[in-house]
């Protein structure tokens, strides 16, 4: 096999796996960053499943929150209620979001890089969206890392 053909095959392999590689490479840092934010609300989830959305700066994490934990996160991160109606479903994020749509869904969010979404490392999230099924406690946190 010639060198150009080998390089072309390797490039193809790498390009088709970029999104998966992006998630694998960034998952532990993402989970640590989301845990850091939740810790400001005295919430430490036992299970947090996060993944990047494609090769973007956006990500989604699924977890379980009790009603007191939900209230604490909303308060600590200064999240605002986002009204949804039966005609408009609650915003959903990437593939790891497990907030079921068959129940009372509530959504809270915060955008425009507020101080409540800054991390100790100096990094910040541009926004955070929390979608939760009130009946089951299944929640989805969607974030986007801010530029610069």
C-alpha cells in the first residue's frame, strides 16, 4: 500500500469518528465542570451522564434530581423559569438528555454568560438549560462553553 493511500484511509477513519472522539476526549472535563456548578448548590449527583453535542461547544448531561435538589440548583445558579405550553414542548438538548416528555416538564435557564456559570478554572458556560420531569426527577442539563 502506498503512503498517500494509507494517509487517505487514516484521514477518512479519523474524520468519521470526530464527534465520538470529541465526546470521549472532553467527557471527563465536562462532567467535572458540571459537578463544580452543581456543588455550588450543594448537589452532588451519584450518576451524571454527559456528552458533547457533535463537535460543538454544546453539551448535555442527564441526571436525577429530587425536588429539594432542583430548588437548590435553581436558586444557586439564579435560573429563570422558561414557560412552555402543551403546543410547544420543552427545549431538549443532545442525545444524552433523558427528561421524558410524558409528564409535567419544567424548564429553567440562564444565558449571556452570567457570573453564576463561571468556573474556578476561568472557563465559563455561555448558558445553562435545566429540563426536569417533576414526576420522575429525571433531568437534563444543557450547557455551551463560552468563547474566550
